[in-house]
C-alpha cells in the first residue's frame, strides 16, 4: 500500500510517500510562508505525482493558515483519488523526528510557536506517546515545566529563557511518520488549534 504523508503546520512544507518497504520519496522545504501556493506542487513532485492508496496529514496545532491548508489539501486529494484520509498531531510528528533523543532522555517536551506570544507545549514519553494534552502557554509559564530535553522550533528559546536543559531544534518532517505510534492516527482529519478561539461570541443583552 502507498501512503502519502503531508504536514504544513509550521514554517516547513513537508511531504513523503511511503510503500510497504518504507520511504519511497520525499520533499521537505522550510518556506516560512506561501504554503497555499507550494504544497500541492510539492506533492506533485513526488514519485508518480504522490498518488497513493491512503493519505495522512498533520492537523496541527501550529500555523492557523498552514494547518487549514494541509487538511484541505488532504481532504481534496482523498476525495479526488477515492482513498481514505487520516490525521495526526503535528507535535507528535516533531517528537517522532527526535525519537532517538527522546529515548535517550526518557522523554521530553515538544515546544512549537503558537502565535499571539504563546508556545504550544506537549510532553512525550520515550515511546513517543503523549504524556499529557497539548497546552498553549506564555513563554514564562512554559519555562516552568521540568523536562530536560526540549524539541521544536522554540526549543532554543525555551532553554535560553529557563537557563538549563538540552535544545533540539526541529520542525514537523513527513519522513518521521513511520516512527509514529499506530494510535497517533485518527479518522476524519480536522484542524487541531491548540487554544481557544481569539474571537468570543457576543453576549446577549
């Protein structure tokens, strides 16, 4: 079976094609912005245009626009190809990319840019399973967390703010999908925003 894996929840645009024997092809570009213009052409550059029997997509949390772009692309391709699509946490993918470091440290904390001056944080065990739910915290609040190993695009800022620990800079990379625990996948991919909506409904008078 061929599986297309995509993630555009961060400044990276990442796609990988897996077969029964493992990774067949991939593209991983750190583009900052422009995911809407780059993601589909990037997928098309993969072997056989990235055509697969199943799709898995990173659903965030992360960039609001990037998450929505990735989920929309996965849904559209799944509909067009007549194949199933499933979702996974982009923070779990970051953890999977640092599987060796997490195993050596007996777990760690993924810290990613959350917008609005906050960071998304989630601890993962050595077996790459989440040890708690994702939270969106101010940097000073996040720096009070105890984990020694910090992974993500805010890992260095986290360690600098706290004054100790080991930072492993990382972004979601579709190639790490093969290391995700099976239970990391969920059906009907939908965005994981990681925090409450910015806009609040108006109170009725």
